[in-house]
């Protein structure tokens, strides 16, 4: 490892059966190595590790996150980055739910790990996996500062009217029920990049950001701070997603329990894993959905139409909430790669100053760019998200402040 590499940050994003990671320079954004461990706990797991344009693949059973991270570190060492021997400046961990407790990057110690574990009640699919990744990394790099960066942090200061659910206030307070919002690291990064591209101070701007991936969320941002977001207590609320329902009548839960005799765990799995695009069409990959639509599949067409309808509903709500908008930005897998979604989401809105240039929108590019006509009152942009870079910078800044 080079001398400069010792100042790099390792970013870890632990999912329920996966570990995504990057080793990068927070200043330049240059990624020295990256990869993903998949199918943790299954009969056959796998790792793909990328460095200097070369990919190393491993296929073997991976019992748990500790085994997965050990495999990652072994592969780093075999490809020229011995993280245990040479060290890194810090490790940044993506943590999905910070509750009311965590709303800024936090140096991890035993008490922090315990608190994140307690918050698993609010994010049972995410926080336990995040803790597993943290504990494994702390064991492998005991002398390296570890920093938690929370998905909910950007939305911690939402206005009371936006974050409050209209249920019994005592029940809500006792059980931490409020809108928390998610994908906050992405929304913060993307809205900041949009302001840079516009050459304007974020404090001057009203923005709407659509983070459209397998999970999807929207945010309304005024003066650099969010005033509303689509996800709520959990990442289930809001837009239609790959496998999640998004908004629905809460009475559906009681109806399914009484009429279909489903217990709460089965309903939870239905709404989180078997709904959304997948529930309507049978697939959750947008590329496959487009292929089905092209073949004349009516269920796929309906799934797409429902998806766009929900996007436009949130767009309209946020236009009114902000009192007008200066920039609308698309990001994440679908947002960055589907010109059709972008065009359909904003179709017929020229009276509001919102237009998409068809040539700019369909041009192939991985760069941040404008897709609105030159001189349009509302800027429409595509900005690739970079949550890993944002986490790395937050981790490094916290460690430097702490000395």
C-alpha cells in the first residue's frame, strides 16, 4: 500500500445477505478498490473485487458477515492492499436507521453499537446487518476509528408538520413513531452537486430530488435543508419500489389479517418483498420490465403506469409545498439510466416551466448533466449519486476533528 493509501477510508455497507465496500480517497474521490460479497449464509456465496481494472472472483460458502469481511480483507491483501498490516485512516459504515438518537456522523464505541442494535425495532431488515458489519470491522481493525453515517440523519430536522403522523400522540412518543426518511446521504450529496452545477448557493434554491433505485424516495429541499421526504418511519412508505408497495391505505393491513388470515410477519414480508413492481408484474428489474412492456405484457404496463403515477403525485405535492422549484434532479439506478422514466415523470408540465430536452435526455452519459432545454425556468438534471464518497468524507472529517 502506498503512503497516500494510508489516508484512504474504507466504506462498508452491510445488507442482510451482502457487503458492499469501497476503499477511496476522500479528497479526490479516486476509488482504489471496490467490491461486493453476496449470498451470505447461503450454500454458495460469492465475492467480486475490483482493483486497477481487474476483477477477482471467489465462489464459496460464506457463513456470516464476519466470514464475509475476512474474505474481503484476504482479497485486499492478495491484490496489493493489506488493510490489517498497513491500516486505513478510518472506516465509514452506512447505517440505515439512527432514530432520534443519531443525526450526525458518530464515532463508534460499544455504547453506539448497543444503541444501533436497539433501533433494529425500527429497521429490522437493515440495522442488524449494519451492526454485524460494524462488529466484524472493529474486530479486524481494532486500532482504526470507525464512524457510523446514518441514512436518516439528513431528514432529522424535518418540520414538525412533515414528520408527525396523526395518531395518538402518547402512543407515537412511546414507540418513536415519526417520519424519519431514508437515502438521506444520497439526497444531501445530490442536492449539493446540483447546486454546484447551477453555480448557485444551495441556500438560494428550491429543489426536488428523486432517488430511484430498487428502493426509491423523493425529497423536497428548501435552502439546502429538507422540508419533506417520501419515506417514513420505515423505508416502506412513499414511492412504488422494486419490491415495496410504497403508500397504501393502512386499513389494508387489518383487512389482510382478518380476510386472508395472514399474521403480521407475513404481511410485512408481502409489503416489503413481494409488492411494488415485482408484485404487479412478476419482475423487479426495470430492464426486464421494459422488455415485458415491449412484448405487450399488460401487467408490466400497468406496473409502470402505477410507478409513474406515484412519482408525479409526489412531484405535484412538493411543487406546492415548496411554492415553486428551481431544480429537479434524478439519481440512482433507474433515475440515472432510464430516459423514459424521466420523460414520463415530467411530461406535460411546460406550463410550470418544467421541460425535458429529448436529445439531452436520451444521450448516453455517466456524467452529471442537464437534460432540460437551455434557458428553461426549471433546471432538470441527472446527477449520479455517490454515497460512498459522502460517507468517506464524513468519516474523515469527524476523525480529523477528534484529533
